C-alpha cells in the first residue's frame, strides 16, 4: 500500500520559516505531479502549490513570493519551503501525489503548521 509520510510542521513565529517534507513509499512506483494543499479550521481545503515531473511550478496567490515547492524524483519526495510566515498560514498542510502506475491521487496524513507569537 502506498504511503505518503509528511514531516516538518510545527509552531513558528510570524516572519519565520518552515520546510515541509512529503516522502512516498517505495511501493508508489512512478510519480507524476505533486502538490501541497492546506486546510484551516472551518475552511475548505485549498491548493497551495503544484510541481510537475519536469519541475514546472504553480502557486496560489497566497504563497507567491514566500513559498517554494520542489521535488527529488529519486527520493520520491516533495518539499515546501515556507518563508515570511503569517498567522493566516496556520493550517494542516497535506501533500497530494499522482501515482502514474495506478492512475490515482493519494494524500498524506497532514502536518500542522501554526504561526503565532
């Protein structure tokens, strides 16, 4: 069974930085696009950033200029570097990965990011 293991969340002060990591298990096979979503309390899950197999990226307006998505294909891992964090970035962050072999998306378990002083 394919698993996505997320790490890197935590409590950070406004203006601080965090780096989220999401690693797919070896059973994932070939991986296509990868993405990060987030869900704040009482809000719908929203897209944060995407990255294609070739490295093309796209960002929601909320993270442009502050967040950077990247990937390591050999490690089946996607990263989200978050700088200049704001209280409104507080949310559970989820990675989402397209499995080419089984033609489906899978979700990570989520990691809490809290931005507060």
